C-alpha cells in the first residue's frame, strides 16, 4: 500500500517501484476505471499496428468476410 497526494490539477504520482514492476515509463498511457468505489489503474497495453491488422485479417478469414479494396473504398470502410 502507498499513500499519494493529489495536486490541485488532480495529478498523482505512482511509486517508482510500482512503475518499474509494471513497465510504466514516462510517456506511457494507463487505463483508469472505477470499480465498486475504488480507482483501478492499469498499464495500457499497446500492440504494434501490424500485429493489430494481422488479428483483424485472421478474424475476417475466420468469419469468411471478403471484400475488394474498391468495395471497401466505395462503402467507406477505409478512411
């Protein structure tokens, strides 16, 4: 357990040993949520973009979803 002080702008500091154990470094993002009246903070796990698209492709193959690039552009599936 650790005690943190809240600044005027609502900032808190995570103890260094917690940051090190969780791999949180300056510039990283965390996910915060309230659960049963408690604040839960977890490191945001970011996947490389290529890994994310590989997962999307695998899911499309599994669900047998097929479309051409022209269909995707026409139907505004791409930005």
